[in-house]
C-alpha cells in the first residue's frame, strides 16, 4: 500500500483528530511524534500518547484503542521528506 505524505504539522493534527474521534480516547494527548528512517512496514514515523488526568486503570483500558488509531494512521501516511529533519528526532 502506498502512503500519502503529509507535512509533520498536518500529520500531527490529523492524528490528534483521529484520536479524539475514537470513543474512549477523547482525553488522549499526543505526547510525541518521532520521525525516523522507514521501518519494516515502510512508515517513517511513530507516536507516543498519554492520558493525563485519568487513572492508571482507565489509561490501561484506553491505550489499545489509541494504539489502533496510531497504527491505522501509520498505515496511510508518512511524513514528507523535507519535514523530517534529523532521523530519530522526537517532535512533540
């Protein structure tokens, strides 16, 4: 599957929108996006999420939902090469 490329700022906005649209992830916060060389799937970024203000139990229940959203977005989009910066750079 070919991925569409997006500027990093647009990808982060899109990822936030998808996370907040997912039932159970409304309180999810995009913690960081790490841009790197393409991995075994061909994706050149990864993301970390957090659930501030929630209990540990609630965050544990919501994390698999958020992970599915991140995986879905990773399957469809890459960061534009001109916006990548240094490989391994973490951009919140």
